[in-house]
C-alpha cells in the first residue's frame, strides 16, 4: 500500500513494477489515470491548482485503501494525487489496484477513485479564460 500527495507523481511504469514485485499471486493490475481536461462547458481551461491538507489527505487515502483491500481481497493498491499547478493534458491522479482477478480490480478502482475525489481533503481551483472557480467535491 502506498499513498502520495505531492507536486509530482511517480513514473507509472515504476509503480506497475512495484505492484508486480509485491506478490506472485497478482493476476490483474487495473489503472486509473486522471488528467486535466481543456474545457469547462464552453470555457477553455488554462490550468488547475490543487491544495491538500498535508496530514489528513494521505491518512484519508490510506483508510480508503484499507477498506477496499478488505472488501475486494486486493493484493496491493497505490494512490497518488498531485498538488500545485497542473496544466491541461497533464496527469493529476493515479490509482493502481493489484488483485488475483480482474473483476475485483475493476470494481475497486472505480470505488477508490470516487472516494478519493469526494472524501480526501484535496481542493481544486479551475483557471479558465473567463475566470477562476473553486470546485467542490471534485
């Protein structure tokens, strides 16, 4: 289990290799990569700015991971989320789930992503060509 809240994300291939090395029981790795969209409705997005609670955000992520591991019998999970300025097209969040079979991996990825977006104290400000907006429950 690994969480990271930082201005940078680790290399995706190294995270996959880390999961593969964690167990010889792994038969599936499901991955979600969140990226910054270039549109907000009809407005052009310039960038996003993220802030996170330094101690509570990683703790909340760990709780989400522990719950998912118990619920789905997962082998391992990695969740990383960026803070600071993130430009259009850049990656902002990784969720990697390793399990014996694909079905529980797919279900767990969806659940973990939704919980991270709604339960972890990370705040998003969207900067568009027409102004800036704080986005709730991103």
